C-alpha cells in the first residue's frame, strides 16, 4: 500500500485524538500481521514515511514503514493510559 493522503490523514487524526489504530503490516520477511498500536508520530525520513507507536502485542515502541501497510483502521478506543515517558526519535510523548 503506498502512503495515500487518506491513510496519512487517518494516522494524523488518530495521533491528535489519541485513538488506537489497527494496522495490517507486512514485515521485511514478508510475514503479514495485524497489530494494535498507540500512535505517537508519523515522520518522513530519507527512507520514506515511518509510523512510530506503542505496539500493544509487543509491549514496546515500534517503527513501521508506511510502504508495508496493507490496511489502517482507526479504532473507537482511546489510548487507555499513555506510557510516559515514551521517547521516539529523541522526543518524549
């Protein structure tokens, strides 16, 4: 899935409103997983767009390449309790 304006806007909205997102993601090995993530940041780097957030199943901050997303869904659920201090790219959330 290429980063579409709609997908980027959905992630930005989720970050601002503090809603959980569910992503279907293909990792570098080609394995597809569905993850529930507490979104923190969407950032353009020299390697493309990256999405940073707390992966609920891994219980850790993770980085996801947007080009590997198959699906993005903003959930109705709010982030239950922020995991502060969470640090992504040197910035605390």
